[in-house]
C-alpha cells in the first residue's frame, strides 16, 4: 500500500511506515499490508478465547479484532425452521456482503464503523464501534472459512476443534447465564440448528485451515506451536 502526504509528520503517526522525500515536496509512505488471521470453529469451541490469547501474546503488534457476530441481520430477517424457531446458525443469518466489504476496506487501510452485536439488543441501543487499520487483523466467526469472499482475504487460517460434549456444555452455561435461555431451548437449538449447520457449513472446511487448534488438554501445547509458526511466518509483526 502506498500513500502520499504533504509532510512526514503524518507518516510518523502511521505504524511502521518508511518515508522518502520525492519531487514537489510530497513524502512517500510505504504502508505494509496487514497480516490477516482467520479463526473458525463451531459454537462453544473457544474461538473468542483463542482470539484473546493471541492478542495478549502479540501485544507488540497493533491488533484489530473483526468479529462476524457484529453482522447478524435483524431478528425479523432471520430464517425460521419448520417449527417457527429462528435459526441463527445458518450462513444466511449474517449480512455477509457488508461483512466482506468492510473487511476489504479495513485491510485496505481505512477504518470501518460497525454496531457491536449483543444478544437481545437491537438497533440504536447497540454500541457503534470504529475499528482502525492495524498490523494484525484477527477475523473470528462461525463462517470464516465458508464465506469465500472472506477466506480469500486471509493470510492464515485456524480451525478451533473440540469434542461436541464440551461445546454443548459451554453453550448451555453461556446461554443460561447471559441469554436467559431454558435448558430445553438450548438442547433444541443444538440438535436442530447448531449440529446440522456445523456439519454442513463449518466442519467441511476443517481441512482448508492452515492450523487445527485442539482446544482441550492439548490447548497449551497447540498454542505454543501456533505462536512459533506465526513468528516464523511474519517475524516483524510477531515478537
């Protein structure tokens, strides 16, 4: 990425640029393309936990978190199953066109604005976020590998893997504690929405990931291997 500014002061405000004085008193700023990491996995696999761990480990790099959850369509635009229950686990539940466009804009060096998604909070009550361009962009969501427009923009992809029993236990705890669901409702969604959609839209892309992160008793060892691999790939970003 190359940008021109009237003086080098603006260049100094940008992370990691190299400046060069050229004719007509313009300065040339060579902006390094951000490194884009995608995290994919089923519900309750531990995607957000891995995201936080990566951000904390590589604090030397400026990091932008791009959460697909922020692109859920309004409730009245969601598909329903045969029993009239909304299915939030379909790829159509998200505005994937805006999602991919915003990601492209962010990778291109421009900030984006998006409303932070909270369950049961709609419209103007949600928080408007401004996400700034960064050295490292971490994309996290169910369909990171399914949406081709997103997958093709990734430099590195991680599939978070864990057994279904653990996923279900985590989902039950989360949805009861923070979303007010009854256990029977959670089990219904798991059997009729979560597992079928995982098997159709998420698990088939497991083989396409650069790294399979086992989020169980192997998690610490896998994280160490993952960190070392990223440092090898982009040593100037991952210190």
